[in-house]
C-alpha cells in the first residue's frame, strides 16, 4: 500500500464508510477503489482515469483533492497525450451535433413563421370586432319630468328626527370590543457557531424539535442525541429517501452528513441554512428557552 492509498483509506474509515458505501457515493467500481488504496494503478483504464478517480475519492472522504494530487504527484502516473486525444475522439463531434440542430431549425423555421402570422391575423380581427361592439351606445330613455308626491291628509305626522335618533341610541346595545390575544412566538434559529466540521445552532421560540433530512443524492446520514445514542439507523441514504426524528424530549440532535450538497435539513418544517460550505459536516441543534438564550 502506498502513502497516498493509506491516507485515503484512513480518511474513509474515519467517516465510517465501507468500500460499498464509497462505491455508491462516487459511482466508481469497488475494484478501482481497492486499486487506488493498494497503489495498483495497472487495473485502471488509463492514467487519465487514475487522477480523476483519486480526485473523486478524496472529495468523497472530505479531503482537499487538489492538495492530495499535488502532494503525491510523484506516486500518480502522468497523463499521456495519446490518452487525452483518445478520450476526446470517443465523444460525439460537437460540430456535427451543432450542424444537425441547425438543419432542423432551418426546416422548422418556415412553419413557425406561418403559424405566428396566422396568430397575429386572428388577434387583429378579434380586437377590431371587440372595438366595434363596444362603440354601440346603449339607448336609455330618461324621464326628465319631476316626481310629484301627494300628501294624504289623514296620515299622522312623522316624529321629529331628533326624537328618532335618541330612541335608536337607547335601543342599541353597547359594542363589546374583542380582546386581542398575544401572538404566539415565532421559531428562531441562530446563525450557527462553527468549529471545524461542527456547526451548532440554537432553536428558540418553540417547544418542539422535529428534525427531517430530505436526500436528493447518495449521502451518509446519522442522527444522535447528546449521549451519542443513535436515533435513526446511520447509513447511506438514496435520492428520494427521508431521515426523520422527533428530538423534542432530548432537546438536542447531532446530524452527520456525508455529502451536505445533496441533503436539506428541516427544523419543525423550516429549512436550515448551512453556515459553512463543506461536503462532510456535523449539524448540532439545541432547543433553548428564553432564559437559556440570554445566557
């Protein structure tokens, strides 16, 4: 085993990854991963792939890939020009693809122009018809004759307006204004305190601590309490899977993410914003009350 292979293997074991886990994360075949750890580059398709696989391996276990490639450049075979030319020759020609797409566009362009012209004509005809209909005024006969009212001599005189207003005020019930209730306190998540791979967030303004991790790609996920007891099975989660735990009784949750780029963390259905841009990191959540928050 080379020094490079030993360092990569040590970083993999430190994160609890098996070779199968790393194969699922990087999509590199297990036999190539073993070859990298043992320094057996002869089984690789070529030196071009050796550097690419080592870079993916390093990033997956949280190492600086560029630093690893620079430090151990003597142990890594150089890329031959013939391999680079061959890798490009195996890919489809961009010029032929562009020419094909241009030909298709030229074929469909006349049809598009005709369709647009027809749509414009329909819109113009519809607009003219609507204006013609709207220009016809409605004929309304107005009667300018004054309205005459006949007074019945037998009718009783109406009560003065002041008496009517006073009686209405006596009959009205007093208006009871509704009592305004104090709004419930909103959940507050602190900006986070960073320490290496750990970021600690304080959650206040709520009595619950429901944790949910939604995964869009392969990543290691584990949730523990303050005593390091596992609350969910720690493993590699696939795209579309959800890791969820109610940590209210513990008031504490430690989330281990192997690849935070494909994982979203929600606290009581509110998405958490990461405080640092690391692939592998630990998210620590603490449920605090107002007294603890001020300390």
